[in-house]
C-alpha cells in the first residue's frame, strides 16, 4: 500500500509539473520562448553557431500512433554545424536524469514535455539522420502513451510557432536579437 501511495504521489507531482510547464508555455511571449530555449541547459547547444539558427526548419505532425518530427537546415553549408549541435544536444539530454534541481528548473517546454514520456515502456522513439538534418518517429501502443505523444506534439508546435515569431521579430529589429 505504501508503495502504491508513493507511486501515486510521484505521478501527481510529475503531472502537476508538466501541467505547470504547459500553462507557462501558453502564457509565454515569443521573447520569453526564445529566452527559455537559449537558457535551456540542453537546447542551448543549438546556439553555439549563430549562423545556424536562421537556417533551421522544424515540423512536427501527430500521427495515428504518435508523431513524426523533422528538423533540418535549409543550407547545405550548415550541415556540419547542424550535426554538431544535434550531437551536443543529445549528449546534454542524456544527462537530464543527473542534473541538479536548479538546472532542471531551466529546462525549456520542449525538454520538460519530453520528460513526460521518456523511459516509458509503451513509447518507442526512433531517430534518423538525413542529408540535411534529423527525423524522429515516436509511437505508442497504449492510449496513455498516445495521449502523451499527441500532447507533446501539440505543445511542441505551439512553442515552435512562438520561436518563429521571435525570429521574425529579431530579423526586423536586430537589437531584439540580444533578448
């Protein structure tokens, strides 16, 4: 019984934390979304080459069994920089479990959202490198896993739209690039 109560308590904390992140993300301005990304201990890996950001293309689509996400560069000359940033991001993501609480608190909505389904036995993720980037295919064989993947895909798309808006604002006003 004690074990069940502890498990329920942990799940409630996890759901509350994710719900808080989602609510915070909904209230974010494009500038705040950009700041969350650039200050994320994982995703800040993408900021190592300032020329890379404007060339990145991203899409995520919910599917019957989960989602498909594509991320690439539109500039073939930036592929080495893209792959280096992706490798660094993956290395950093692998360390989330051992991060200090103050570092975990800095995770962006994308990383926080992924924590909801990473390690679940009913979720499968496959990553494929392409000539210009990466494709991720995530699927689940349970209703709970599918809901987690679909929720993540919707949140990821909304966050990405905010990042695009921030990029547009910065291209119009270079002073905002220092957000």
